């Protein structure tokens, strides 16, 4: 049996494990939260090395991307280096393929059609493929990188402005602890409702769920949420806030949509390749074999 484990800096209350059949191969898929404890995460990764087929990094990216530039997160690199023999993935391969494809696929559906619609992406550098796809679809996009990542009241409205802001801020931010720019541990259970104006103005809110959850206002009435890593509790929370529709880009297994890092671990395992040897065409090939489709849940229906 193949085994993929996500080691997350997020809350351990969100841990989950399933056994599923994927392409005729039985998989054990697990998520283990370390409540923001980087040392514990590093020890756990070291202990899993050589014992599992792939390790996912949750709650942290190896790289943030803007345009053609990648910015390495120092703390993530140290965590990945703790796995001496096992492939480590952060989900970036799927963010650039599966999530890009999902947005373009949704755009062909009359229920969504993003052209001319107001979209808020909470962080473009975390999901640059998704950001590009929304722009390609003709949406009017606000990128919340400075709003929610830095706390500056400056909405970005073009991909070029995202690239400029990334060049200004990411070389420094990527050297800092991830908790400076992303909610880890107990912070994933808190909602501080920052810059609610941009949530209110948007018809579609997209990106990392923890970023959305931490900053969302009390009401999401009529909104479409495009994200992943949602639990049943998260779905009920969105329904309580009167969101209209939830789209998750990764498949649901037994009531939970896992993060892109977990699902990338599955693909790397099936491909039998090291992550650094994977190319976009490899991901596209396996996505066709797996036929993963976005999960669409209309929350305003009982």
C-alpha cells in the first residue's frame, strides 16, 4: 500500500486519514498538524523519511511565485531538507496545472462565467496559476497579497503590480518565519475580518482557505468560494455565513478535501519520479488519468 503524509504547520484539530483506491492502487493518505511548531514538524518529517512514499508540506510553501520569478521560503527549505530519502512536495505543481485548469473549466460553465465579474484572490503569489487563469477569463480581479499578507491597505489589480510588489517584499519576507505572513497553529481557528470591503465587493472569493477564513467577514451572502482543504465544519461555517456556492479544486475523500500538497504527493508517487524531475506535461498526463473534477456544492440549498 502506498502512503502519503502531509506534515502541516496548521492546527492538529484538522487532522484526517483515509484509505482510498487511486488508479487501482490502494493509498493511505494522512494529514498531521503540528500546531505551528516548526521543530516538531521537522522531527516528524525526519521520522517519516524512508517510511512513506511522499511527504507534503502543509501550511507553508517551498516557493512563492510571481510571473517568471520564484522566491524560496527559507523555513520551508529547512523542513524539506529534513527528509533525507523521501520526496517532499508543497503542491505548487498542482497549483500551476490543476487549479489553472479548474478556473478555465468553470469559466465554460454558464453558472460561473467569470468575464466582467468581481473576483478577490486572497494571495496571488501562493496561487499564480489560478490568478493568471482568472485574468485570462476576463474577470475583474483584486489580488489581496498586500492586504492580507502584509497588512497594507493597498489592493493590487494587475498581475504586473503583483510582480512588482513581490520583488519589493518577498526577498525579505521569505527569510522570516512563515507565521509572519500566513496563519499557522491556533491562528487557523481565528477570524479577524480584515479589509472586509474587498470581500463585500467581490462576487467570487478564491485562494487558500486558511487565508480566506482568517480574514472573512461575518456575511458572505451570495458569494462563490473557490478553494480547497475544507472540512465538513468549514462547509457549515460557510453555509452559516450565507455563501452561495463552494468549489474545491481537489477531490473530496470521506468528507474532506485535502490540500494540493497531499494530492501532488499522490501524483508524484504514481509517476515514480522525483519532484524536481516532474514537468507540467507530467502533471497534465496524470490529471487526465485520474479525471479529478472540481467539487461544486451549492450552499444555499437545503
